[in-house]
C-alpha cells in the first residue's frame, strides 16, 4: 500500500491549482496596486481605534524572537486584558541566496517551544516556521515572488 504524505497540503477547490505562476504581462503595476491597497485599508470603516494593518521595522540581532515578541504584544496589548485580538501574520518565504540565515535562531526557537519537521521549513520558510513553532497568530500567509523580471 502506498504511504500518503500527510504533511503536504493541497488545494481542495476544484478548478483552482495549488500554485499559480502568472506571466509577467498579466501582473499589475506593483507600486500602483500597493498604493491603492493602502488607501482602501486606511479608508475602510472600523469599530476599533487600532489600525487594521501595522508595519514595523525592527533592528535586532535576533529577528525571529523579536518578531514573535512584537506579534504577541499586539495580540495581548496589556497584561490586564484577557481579550486577545486576531492576528494574521503575512511573511515572505526565505530566499535561497539571502544574506540572512535564520537557521540557528530557528533551532533555538524549536528547543524553546516544540520541534517541527524540516518539510515545514522548506515549504513556508524560516520566518513562517518560527511563527508556527511559537503558536503566535490566528493564521499565516506566506508570499513568494515568481522570480520573473526585476522587482527592485
């Protein structure tokens, strides 16, 4: 009997493939799309005084730990409040030739929380794996550029 790899997640929606690689000609203008997305996010009505999306730049020698700490603090804004907010983490997938290497810090996180298989790290990258291991957030979205053209 053939063994099924239960670690692989596939699309269950009929007619929609697991991965969509668009041709460069079908991609919209990234700066214009980003600006229009930001405008719609900021203009949308919300009953909360907190922003729906928050961007932060952190300078730290331990980026995975710092990102997890910031995310945890945004979920539980004060120690007197038991009410948690929903957090969806959006991260990029690790690049193959990146200067940064988070493998050592990721191993430290796994020893602090729980170990997770190498298949997960290879699939969603080091940063995504760090959030999964730490159990922070309601969900995670991992994005990766198609690698076509120059997006600098």
